[in-house]
C-alpha cells in the first residue's frame, strides 16, 4: 500500500531535476519537474505525494563500462507531486 507524504523544505534545482531539501537534510526529487518555476527557487515549499525510494538517476557507468554522470543506488522521489510555496 502506497502512502501519501507531506514534506516541507527549500526548493532547489539539481542536475536530475527539481528537489526539496527537507528540514532534516534529505534531498527528495519531484517526479516530472525538471526545474522549479520562476519565483519558487530557494523558497520554502511544501510537497504532497507518494514518497518512494527508487532508481531515479542513472548509474554513473553505462552499459559499455564508460564512466558518465549519474548516481549509485536509489533516490527519494515524490511521485505525482502537488506542491505550493509557503
């Protein structure tokens, strides 16, 4: 069963997309949001949606063994996010 979560933090942009830096220091990606719209970057925001841990950023080594940009392991992601500036 998936559970809805509400997170509060600061709106930031990362290479893989828009994130919330949550008050406890976690970085959480917002699914479907490549970057924060004008006027919302660095603002305090609240996001609601399904919080999951999954592979969101590709691994830093491609199928040929070449090193490229990416991240090891899973990332925290809010699926189907609804957000607002606080």
